[in-house]
C-alpha cells in the first residue's frame, strides 16, 4: 500500500518529485516509473505524449537486489540539475530500515544499487514505505519522504518522515514530515511557485477512509495545513501528477478495483473526475511522472526492444532472466 512525483516543466507527481532541466534539452514527453505485482521483477516505464494516454515500454530496466525481501515497489525518480536521474524505491514490505537507490544518465544504464538506511535511530521500526523524491531549486537539496510504523510511537500507525541530501552520499538525520493525527502514507510534493508547495497524501485509516487529499506548505517539508476534502474513491493510493496546459492531472491507483483513476484541477480546491478520459496500461502499478526529451525517450524505447529480443531468444524453461 505504498506508492509514489516528478519534474516540472510540465509535470511532477503529486508525489515528492520535481526536477531540474538539463540545459539544451527540451522536455516534452511524459514518462512514469512503474512496477507490477508481486514487485519482484523490477523497474518498468510507461510514457505519454499528451498526458492522458499511456503506452507500456514492455521491459524491465533494473532488477531489485537490495533490502530484506528484495522487491521494487513505488519507484520514484527525479532528475537533478546536472541531468542525472535519481531513483529510490521500497525495498521490502517489512523488517527494513531503509530503501533502495540507484542513478542513471539515460534511464537505461544504472549505477550499482545501494541500500540507504534512514531509520536506524529506532531499530524497532517495522518498515520504510514509498520513498518519494523531490528536488528543490531554492535550496539545492533533494528531499526524500517515506512512511514508517514504529511500535512505540503513534500507537504503531504510520507517520511520514524525511531526509535531505545534496549528493546521495551524506543524508541528514530523519525528521517527522507529516503528522495529521492519524495513519497516513504516500506523500508527494509539488512546487507551484516560490514558497508555495502542495502535498498529496493518502489517509490510510481503514475502513471508511483510505483515500487521497492535498495539503499546503511554505517549504518542501511543510509544515502542512489547510487539508482539502478527499477527491478519490476509497482504497486509492500512489498519487502522481502531470501538468497539461493549465491543468494538473492527478493520477492514483484504485487498487481494489484494479484500475487507474485521475482528476484534474487548476486551483487544488475543485477537482474534476477525468477517469473516463485516460488510458493506462493493464497491470501498471503506481510510480511517479516526470518529463524527458524525445531523444531520451527514443533511447529508452530502443533499449526496451533489445531487452524484449533477448528475452524472446531464451528457452521458456530457462531461469537466466529470473
């Protein structure tokens, strides 16, 4: 139950992600990270040219190697000002004090995976779920927010924490990110303007809640206030968004109905259901949306074709790619 933001020339995920624009590269293609249940295969991508209709790349680009259960859920990417794509993900369902990390210049070739431990200050922590990335061009920090359950705090229900880094080598101590007074997960940040940030977040109380709303803050770490009313069906998670024209399209995973939904908004006060206007590939699970150039997209598509060809040449009973 975890989830998922991104770059923002025209997009970011209502999720903790937004990124720098590499000089000389026009970003005009929407792309989203993705995974499939049971989350043990790895990183996938879907893409869109209009922000509404999405196509599957049909390949796995990075197989999970770190964490207690070695899964890859809720993959979140942000591109830094030097053009590097940074990826974080949920590496375990439980008994894990950190998350997975890797980086890439082209979304095809990835650095060796690392396990970033962030909750070792309380080793009773049960989990680290849905790390979400956001790059803030005002202070030059990458923010990473996630949800954890600690038996001795908040009656063991989830709260969200965050850390900051400038180089993915040194990380600030974890701090409380969002405490609405109840169980919540899947927080994601969007910057609308200087000192103006929006958080999309899942109310994880059950039954009767488990839906998504937004809150507002003056920094990428809040404090968050003025929560909106929920705008998704029950049992929705993993919000992310695309900026299309003057509208923000907020996507979410309606996981018990095995479908994707979306709303549009211009002011984050009024939300219009546009679920019948979008198309998302079957089995896509929540990630974060960001923008890439046509050149980058073509490179990823070419790599996907090679991966599919290699898989097709392997005998059906082979375990070489497992």
